[in-house]
C-alpha cells in the first residue's frame, strides 16, 4: 500500500478546511457553509482512499496524509517543514476573489516550483463557496499554472465529481511515487 503526503495550500478563506474535511470523510450532508475559523499552522488528517491510477496502479488503496495548511503568510517560516517528504500539492482558491489569482502564484512558487515537484503532482482547485455563481469558464491563471490540472469544486451540487477528481489526481501521484521507487531500485541494482 502506498502512503501519500498531500499538502493542501492556498489563500485564507478559500475553503481548504471544508475540502479537507470532505475528502477525509465524504459523508452525505456535509456542512459546507459553516462559520469561518482560520487554521492555525496546519491540521493533519489521515484516511484511506482508492487511487484512480493507470497501469499497475489502477484502484490501488492508498493511505493519505492530508496536510491542511493555514493560508496566512505569518506561517511562511513553517512551509519547508510542511513540504518535507510531500508526495503532492493541492492549491485551492476561490475564483470569486480576484486577489486569489495573484496569491496562488506565491503558493505555486513555494510549494511546487521551489521543491521541484512535477506538474502531475499538483492539482489546482477553483473552489466555489455556497451561494456563489459557478462559472466554469476560462480563468485568468498565470502561464506557469496554465499547464496544471484544474478542477472546479462545488461541494453542494457535485460532491461526487470532486471526490472522483481527487482520486484521479491521487492516481497520478501514486504513479509518480511508483516510478520514483522503481528508478531508485534500479539505481541500487546497477
């Protein structure tokens, strides 16, 4: 069984904790419109999930360690510790807040670009809060993020779609981990 550490980052008040709670325990009638309480530092949720991988990794059971990181910049000194040994990064933002488009560039730079993660180890989520109009059209993303997988999250109307998209992403992460493990084993042999 694979164990994947996924770091969930993004601007404050974008919905990271709501999404983390849903992914770790997707019960019906999940409360998505509750009062905002900012995460202090990081919350770590552990759960099992099926990956939507390909090849030998189709429907592989995976232990997920989901790090729900605070969106406040005052925790920037903790970012290297949060990223240590991570398998992937989910960047979440609210597309209804124009400043989030600029902020996610910082998160991408610090959590994907600087540590040298591959694009398939990153998932970009445009999270739509309850009551907001959902516009799945073209978003004004920076060119560095245009090649990332982008999904729209609407936990009120389409929670299954969000879960399936996360499982497909997890499959890509598991494939990358598997390939890395194989390369490491081959380097020992040769």
